DNA sequence: GTTCAAATGAAACATTGTTTCATTTGCTTT
DNA sequence: AAAGCAAATGAAACAATGTTTCATTTGAAC
């Protein structure tokens, strides 16, 4: 789905800033940091608009925020959302790339009685093929 | 192990601020936010010292930072570290409590060829017994 | 094209992260 | 116990990030 349709689907206005934001994520195979996206935007980047664009796209469900730890926060389009949606994710300790590596195996995780599990996230940290 | 021994073990000075920080975590069954700890500290709290205490205790390995998402960051003593060390963790969507719920099952997670997994983290989000 | 609600971007303010440095504290040696 | 020294503290100040306000501009519906 293209950027225009993504916005139209959610009934929010298609502005230059939002379209560029989505297009940058669309072109990337991996999740991107704010800095990555900012760089790609060049002079269209504006700090306040950027801040609000993230909020808008997040609450519209068009993008997802992926928090590995307090120093590694990334964004991805919801289709290829790395955390949530029962996907497993791999974080490379060297290049800090986040990759989706398939579905969370659905088997018994042994949740104690009383707990109601709704989302299962598996994050594997290690060395990716490029760095290994 | 008590707070004094924890510091002595790592060869760092036992100061009032550090001892109080560790004791607060020690008394808690769940991981705590900065705000939680700050509240417990009362007037001994100091913003800059607190910031540095966290850095010191983290790099000494006495405490661990647990990042659920960008709005939920918690701290726990390393023994009961919730993420890392192959523990599974449960995050309650209602009360935002983080609880350790046992070991990560060691079975084949199906890591694609080329990837070298070193740490496996499982985070289950849902409703805890208190809120369910 | 006109209209109106929504988005923008400038300014300003709030919060959090971090460094600098003079003072104090904890720990070692005597 | 006292002295000496390196480390920790806390005040000040600065940097980076998060957020609101408001006048202006833009997108989309008519």
C-alpha cells in the first residue's frame, strides 16, 4: 500500500511531511531511528512537526515504535511492525539493526494461573549475519 | 545480600544515597520507576546525584534497567533482574506492574542461519491477577 | 474558487540529560 | 583518632528533548 492510501484509509490529511515520513519507512528494509528519518528528510525536516507527525502516525496505527532499550528506539510501518503482532525480533549488538525474523512460536510459555497473556514479544540479542 | 555488601563487593563507596537506592529496591517485590524511588527517598533525593547513582549502579551491575516501552522504564536489583538473564517478564497493561514469571523456555526459536543469538528476552503483556 | 477545520512552524516554556567545579565525604594510612 | 587523598556530592549552568500556544498556511469538501 502506498503512502497516500495509508493516510486516506485512516481519514487523516495527506501532508508533505507525513507522506515523506511514510515513504522513508517504506523504502527501508529495517526499522529506523528518528535520526535516520530526519537525515533522509533533509530540509523538509522540522522539529515540532516531526514530533507531531510521529504522534499522529502512531495513534493512527500507521507506524509502530520499537523500543529495544533506552538508547535504541526505532520506527517501522505497521505491516512490518517488529514488536507486537507476535513477531520475533533480532537486535544486533554491533550494528544495532533491528530485523523481523518471523513469528513467535505458539507453544506453552507457562504463564502462572491468574495471568492473562495478550501479546507475546520475543527479542533476541546477538550478532547479525553482516557483523558476524 | 544487604546493600552494604553489594557495594563492597564491587569496590565502590557506600554513600547514603546509594544505600538508600539499593534498600528501596530490596524492599520491593516488583521493579520500580525513577518516580517510585524518588518518592521513597524523600528529602535525601537530589536530581543530579540520583542521575549519577543510576549510572554507577548500572555499570557496576548492581541494578538493571528494564525498558518495556518509552513510557515504562523500571529498575530492579540484578538478582531479580527482569529482562536479561533468560527470564520471562509480565507487564500488566492496567497497573503497569512488571513481574518476573520464570525462566525463558530453552527450545528452538528458529533463528535463521547466520544469526548468533546471545540473549533471549520474552515479554508478555496482558492483565495481571490483581487487575483481572 | 470559497470556506473551514486541520496542520504548520515560530516562539516560548517544561522536563530531562549532562558537564563543570568548589565543597564535602568515605576510606586508607599512619 | 587524625591526616590525607581520591571519590562523591550538589549547585550552577548548559544541552537536548518534549510540549503548548498561537498566528499563518494548507488540504479537502462543497
